[in-house]
């Protein structure tokens, strides 16, 4: 009888129930384990994470009926399709006491007016990462997309280059290489970008969004088209392992893509209370700063800035100055016709046609 009453008190008091689990569907290498563990301790719950490597993969799984997620962490251009498909719910902002910590430059965007559905938590830059020793030895200029797309340059590093297995990012970079918008809807500009990719592909080792951090870290790959936070991780890993080379990354003079990632709540979230608690936890300045300090991502949270390591604030991909910021272009949602054209072109590229 005593055990029965203790059980009732535990349930009524909100102390650790068996279903106190929050399910997160997010990018690889997006949050530090330390941050997640602190949230678990605060909420007396467990966080279970499922990962994806591209926004297209995430949308494919969600539209195919994947359920059970509370929080999803899409790139912002993935928010409009999630809304159209009825897969996410409006935020309950009364539960988000820290919402005012966000930098206004990252809020109320065309992709989610008024932040009805989303709260940004980081931004990454798509850029060139490289083995500093090999690039210097071979006289390659990593500040241009030519390091990835020019066959004359690539002939020096054939088989030592990878690009993301992501049509949105690779085609966008090829468009920028030619001075076009990464969100171009013009068939002639797309055709030029695809021709550039096809000419470069024989020199690439792989399309790789999963293991390229490790390949760069151990020295198997010398140049990558990748995400700034991933290359930051490779840099830290190479230092920790005492590699005889350094990993560098830099913006390209033709311009780079900048993609903000946000947290949204699944339409059928089993625990919307934990979802909102997690989002508000991540809006706290100290917690938000840990994303940059641990992962190397840029930060849309103004309250995080005092807690970010000063040396990271000097990195252009993490904290671009006003002029550099002008060269960063956010990926936008493509219209249906353009999306079909990009998908057809990517299929041709991957099939070698």
C-alpha cells in the first residue's frame, strides 16, 4: 500500500515517467553531447536523436510517414514544404521565454514570416575546406571555387576531392562559381552549372556528406566542398590526433551559401511540452553559445555572443564582418518547375550521363 501511494506521488509530482522521452530529428554534427546532457538533467527526461545527412533525405522520410518525432531541425529552406505538407505545428510562444534573445537579422524571414513555426539555432556556410600542407605545396588557391570546379586545378589533386552528396549545395556552388545566384531559376544558368559539375566530376573521389570529416582529418582527402561546422570538426580532430598537417577553411571570393537551421515542432509530436522546453533551453545565451564553441557553427542568438570564445569570433565563416556577410546568400525554396529541373540534372550527373 505504501509503495502504491509513493508511485501516485511521483506521477502527480511530475517526476521521471517512463514516457519522459523527447525525440529529435536533426542534422549530423549539430549539437554537443554536453548540451543535451544538461537539458536531460534539467527536464528529467531522455533525448533520443535520429540523424539525416541532407534536407532532401529528411523531407523524404517525413513525407513517407516517419513519425514519433517531437522536434525537427531543418534548414530554413525546408520549412515551407514542411508547412505545406502539414507536418509541423505553430509554436506556442508563451512557452518560449527566451525568444527575445535572437538577433533580429535572423528572424521574420520570407521562409517563415513572424517565426510562426520556427526558431533559428545556428547557421553554417558552405565553403572549401582543405589540407593546408597539400594546398600550399601544390600552389592551389582555396579562396576560389576553382579549387573544386576547374579541371586545370583539379588535375593536381585528382582523387583527393569530395563534394557534398547534396544537389542543393553542389549546384548552388557551381552557380556562384559563374557569378550567378544560388537560387537561379534560369535554364541557361542551370545548364552552365551542370556542365561545370560534369567536367569536374572525373577528378572527384566521391559525393560524400557522411564520412568526409574523417577523410579530411586523416589526410585521405585534401579538398572538400562542405559545411563550415564539419570542417571545423575536422580541424579539431586533426589537432587532437597530432596530424602532421593542418585543416583550413575559408570563404570564396565568388560568394558562399549561408544556411540557417531552425527548430520546429512536429505536427503529431508525442511530447510538445518537452519540445517547447527544449527549444527554450536552446534559446538561453549560454546554451546557444555552446553550439558555436563545440561545433563551430555561426550563431543567430545575440545573447550567446558574450559566451563565445573570442578566437572563434575572428573566423569569417562563424562571424562574418558586414562586407563578408554581403557575399553570403541564403538558399531559398525553389518553385516546382525549377526543383524538377534541378532533380533531373542531378540524376544525370550521378548517373554519369
